[in-house]
């Protein structure tokens, strides 16, 4: 019975899928200036990159939140057995 609960819980959490989602977001946004590095960018370049950041946030926000919620969900596996 415990083994069945383990596999059922595992079906609900996809570690490979989760990692790939984070890797995909990072890959598509790693060229965007965030944090202290922005101090070294020209204002007109930042304006263009800010537009890209807005598009990326709109594109990835729901998917990113979904993955975070999956990670935060308590496991249905009974650890006492």
C-alpha cells in the first residue's frame, strides 16, 4: 500500500519537467539585464530590454507560478510507514 502511494505521489510531481521549465525560462531570459548590472547599461538600451522583460514576464509568469506551486505542495506520501 505504501508503495502505491509513493508512485501515485510521484506521478503528481515531475522533477525532470520542473527542472526543464526553470532551465527554459533561464535560457530565454539570461541575456536580460537585471539587478546591479543595469547600472552599466545605457538608458536607451535599458528601455528596449525592459520591453523584452515585460514580454518575458507575461509569457512565463503563469507557468513559473504553476511549477512553484507544485514544488510547494505537501507530498501525499505517508512518511511514517
